[in-house]
C-alpha cells in the first residue's frame, strides 16, 4: 500500500508534462505550416517575375528603330506624376503640341510608380516645358527634366506590306505625276490645288492678306503676299508684315510638315494687283500700310 501511494503522485505528474509537450508540438507544427505557405507564395512570385523578365529578353523585334527612339528621346521630358494624363496635357499644352502622355505603372499591381513622360511634337518645345519646373499643378510642385522615353520591349509592330509600282511606272512613264501624288499628303494636295492652282477660284494672289498656322514658333504669322513661286511640291510664298516698326518677311513652303493651315483673310483691292511681284512694298511703307489697313483680321 505504501508503494502504491508513493507512485500515484508520480503518475499524475507525468500526465501533466505530456499534455504541455503535446500543446507545444501543435504550435510548432502550425508555425512550420505557415512558414511553408509563405515560402511557397514567395517562390511563385519569383517564378512570375523571372518569367516576365525572360519574356522581355526573348523579344527580337523592338517597337521602333534606334533612330526613332533617339528622335523621341529628343522630344520627351520627364515630370513627376501628380494627376491624370488629361491634367498633365492641359498643364503643358501652352509649351507646344503634345504627341502623348505616358504614366508609368507597376506591372504587378497596376498602380502608378510616381512619374510620367510627356512627348512633344518638336524638340524646341522642351525648352519651354523645362521653364515650368517647380510649377504648381493641383496645389503640388512638379519637377520637369529631360529623360529618354521608356519604349516597351515586348511590343511588336509589323512593317507595312510592300506594294510594287505598276509596270509603266517601272519603265519611267508618268514618273513626275506619280511623285507629285505620292510625296504630298491628301491635305497638302487639296491646299495646293485650291489655294495655288492657276485655274482655281479660291487661289491666293499677290496683295492678299494671308494667315499661316505653324507647328513651331511663331505658331501664327499674318502678312501681305509679296510673291508666289509655283514649283509643284516646292510651291512657296513670301509674306511681309510690319512688327514694331520693323519689316518682317517669311517664306513658307506649302508642302512643309511645319505648315498646319493657310487661310485667306482679305483679297487684294479690285480682286488683283497690277504686278505679280510686290517687292516694291519694301520701299513704300505707306502702300503697305494702306493694304494692311483696309481690313484688320486675324486667324480664327
């Protein structure tokens, strides 16, 4: 009986220790399971990232050539992202014509990374955009700097299909009419036909007051037509105006990509002038003022 009574407390103590060890073992197993799940998620994320990087490296055909990339780099600036692309375009629209606004986003989450690129139509517009450094946009200061445009390496643009010229053209027949039709855009062809055609009722004549819209500075120029040089795709005209008591003349080539539009503001008195070249207006300011003073107009 004594031995039995002595062993009873020992047996109860061993059972309490076994329960504690079992609870600790369950907690350790649960922690190991959670760690294994986290390692599996991290492994999947690394596999996805490696597959995306491998896909970018496997693409052989770039989106644009090196010359196109260099040209776009010269027309792009880097700005801090502060709002939507429409707000950024409206903020920099006064600097010049904008081709596109690109906001860089994270490829996994889709959230913006905090900056955007603004590509202008001409490199000259960047100087005006850089002057807007530390300007306010929606109550925040934005930074502007020149940066190369981030072309995507995964985009593939197939070249346009080649169409062989007709057989008579290959033999040299009708070469000049073909060049006059293909070298100019449809808009320029309409402008040449209507405003500079010899038999057009809307043609521009010397002595007319004409306004020209340009892609670059001064963006708009209005003056009296001194002469017209009709040479097909090289057709041009000379406009003269007096700005701050200084005579200013500009020659515009109709087929130039920088010329956006040409508008006739006023016809010459009596429909036409007696001379085809009005260079004498350079030495007769009073006659120049008389032509310009008949009607003061500007481009709409």
